[in-house]
């Protein structure tokens, strides 16, 4: 009887040891998987800096100072600008010079908005568009700006370069836009929904000529600074932005 008990106890001990080894292996595999996932995420980021991840406005403030007010809210991982008495433009806390900016935008029916680069903050400027060139965000089907000229349509370098193709999605749908500004190569471009639709110089004689042929002719400070902030525009209509990230170019 004792022999049987010894064999039973020994069997239990061996099973316990095997289970511990299995648990250890599972734990090690879990750690390995988490590490690989972290490394993969870091690799995928590849120099991108998140400006908005759907959770907070930590990288932004109201143009010319102050925390982002309650006209800007977060809903379904997107920042939503709702027209109100205190609504206004927001800009990044940091300045950028050579970069690739990626974001998604969705405009309301009949809506108008945009985003800027090279924005300068100063009390003498009441709006970001006084210094920062704008990439147009628009409901092409309903807003009168789309009829005013192609340089006012969605994806355009506003009032300067028209989109080469009409690839903007209808109001209420998300559009993915990539803006590249590179002063080292003197090249700028806009890619909307996977299609490059705008190319332009970003400084020099041709840039100055573009300004001179636009509504911005004679505007003190417009498009003059190579380094500045990214801005999101309030133009009286509801607009949403999400997945905003930037990669500085060396």
C-alpha cells in the first residue's frame, strides 16, 4: 500500500514539474511576443511623431495662446470643431521646417476649413492664414468656393496651385492627406487619398511669384518664414481631424 502511495506522490510531483515548465514556457513566449510587438511598433513609427492620437490635445493650443477650448472636442478618436462663439483656430506647440505631415480630415455638408504650415504667432496677426499657406479642406459639391476657381477646391494650395485631379471624397467621408515641405530640396507636395495632386516650390523666386499672383500679394509675413507651426482652421463650419502625425526630414 505504501509503495502505491509513493508512486502516486511521485507521479503528482512529475506532473506539477511539467506544468511549471509549461507555464514558464508560456510566460516566456508572452514576454517574447510583447517585445516583438513593441519592436514592430517602433519600426513602424520610423521617425513619426504623433500630434494627435485621439485622446488629448497635449500638442496643441489656441492660436496666439491659451489651452484648446471646448469648441474642440474628441469623439470617436477624432478632434471635432463645432461652430460656437468662442470657436477658433488651433496650432501646434512646436515649430517645424522640413517635414512630412499626415492627417485625415472630414468636412461637414457645405463646409470649409483648411490646415496651414509656417504659421507665426504674434498679436499683430489675428489669423493663422495671414502667415501660413493653406491646404484647402472643402465640400466641393456644395460650397461656393469650389465654383470660384480650382485653386479653392479641396486639396489645393489655396489660391495658388489647383489640384491636378479631383480625388476628394464627399462631405461626411474621411480623406487622407499628406503634405511634404522640404526647404533643402525646395519642394512641396500634397497627396490626397493616395494621389499626388499638387507640387510647388517652397521658397525662392518662383515661390514669390506664386504669392504675387495670388490674393496674398503684399501681405506682410505671408509665406515668408521657413520655420513655423502647423495650424487647423476654423472657418465657421464643423470639421473633424484624426490620426495626425509628422516626420521631420533630415
